[in-house]
C-alpha cells in the first residue's frame, strides 16, 4: 500500500490530505478516505502528530510539506515517530503559488498530488535538506549575530538622523558612529533620547561580542570553517554562516549547483527563438547570498596584488564596461566555484593551497 500525503502546516494547526498512487486499488482508496476524515485538520502538537504517525505506520507513505520557519522541528518530530517526510521549497510548488482557491485544504490536496507525481518518478520539485540539532543550533547562533548586526545598523542611522535633527556639534567622531569612542563622545550631551540610542548601541555591541565568541567556539574545529575563513574577505561570521548553510559539500555535484544554491546564477527564460540573459535567481537563503557577495567585495578590495582569479575577473569585467553591481555578482558566482573546489578537496582528503 503506497500512500501520498500533503500537509499544509501552520503554527497551531495542520491540514492533511492523502491520495493513493494508483486509483484502481480499492484498499488504498478506503485507507485514504478514512485518513482524510480523521486528519483533514488537526492541532499541531506532539499528541496529534503521534496519532498520524500511528495511523500510517504500516503503509509505504510519503508526507510532503513546504519549507517554512518551523518546518525543521516538525520534520524531525515526524521522522522520529517513524514517518517518511519530504520538504520542498515553496517556489517549486507553482500550482500552490498560483492557485485561485487559496485554502488550507486545497493546498494540502495539491501537496498530495505533488507527492504522488514524485512517487511515480517525476522530478517536479527540489528536496530540501533538513539539518540535525547540532547544525540547527549553529545556524541559530549565526542568524542571531546577523539580527543583532541589523539592529546596530538601524541604530547607526537613527544616531546620524538625530544629530542632524538637533544640529548637534559633537566634534570629531570615528567613521563608525556606534564605536565605543564615538558613543563616549556623544554621551557627554544631556539629551535623553540620544542617551537611549547610545544605550541601545552599547547593549547591541555587547550581545554581538558574546555571540561572536560563541561562533568562534562552536566552529573552531570545523575544517570547512577554517578553509573558508582563510580566504581574504571572509571573516568568522561570514565563514560560520556559510558553513551552517552548506553543512555537507558532497550534496552538490558541480560548482554550478553550489552557486545555484545561493541564488547567484542567471535565471533561464527560453523560447523557440531566443534564450535571453536573465537576472540571478535569488533562490535560497537571502542572508547567505548577501554575505557571500559582501565577502567577495571585501576579497577584491583586500587583494591589492591581484593574486586571486576572482579579483582579476573583476578587473576584466570593469575594463569591458560592466556596471559595478553586475561585475560583482559575476565575481560572487566565481567565488562560489572557488569555495566549492576548496571544500570538495577537503572532503576528499586533499591539501588545499
């Protein structure tokens, strides 16, 4: 008995729908009817998930869910209960995205149909990697640092705006208005709103320092982290974040696949007469893509002697009249291939020069 299940997941509830692989099997049809009656909508808690797992335990089944912010916990809960679960990117599930009847029940049915097509051998979506607890904790630490960094950036903008608004003349400040020296200079004013901004900046910096120590402690024995960090422009945070997203380089077979994971490959829009150049796909984790692009830019700036093929490529593209942003994206793609080659060599036990 082969059953295909689609589950539309929300924080408090789940809508599930099951269909057989072949409509001619009466036993499978009866099973799916009973399943749909019991699990059309149920609470998203351990007890309810245990009931679902017990119901499908003696069947060959596949449960398809979309990748969301709380998918990882649900995935491992069901897997530990003995279920076969597959996670897909929402961008691959076109029928759901373009549906005119956007309801939980309808989405669950479409997910079940996608699962059935996959069971029959069709490649209609990419399967997401669900990381274990260790790598998920590492990813959370890295994302926490990025969140704090964004808060500090926002505080910097507010500090500059407030100084201009009040026409304050604080004297000489460092390039970073949220540095310890600049904040000490600004704290001399007896201005309450300014003092609150200064306090927020100091507290955020303190949390960032603590998180950075956690990152260095967590990743220091990771060969992949050390290899990435050895490249010019790749600091501890960027290296750790990329590691937490890559996890295992062997799940990629080519450099193009690796670059596509970060969404820095051109999209494809082909017709019978033309195959135009498109913008990058921007698929995958947006923060990882931004950090890889930032590291590539820093790499080009720091490589004064142009020892790197990435830096030399940037110079060639600029000399040919490429806009800075377009040249940088092309170099980020090149950098992804460089990273892939280095990490592949490490996984194969080879020495990286």
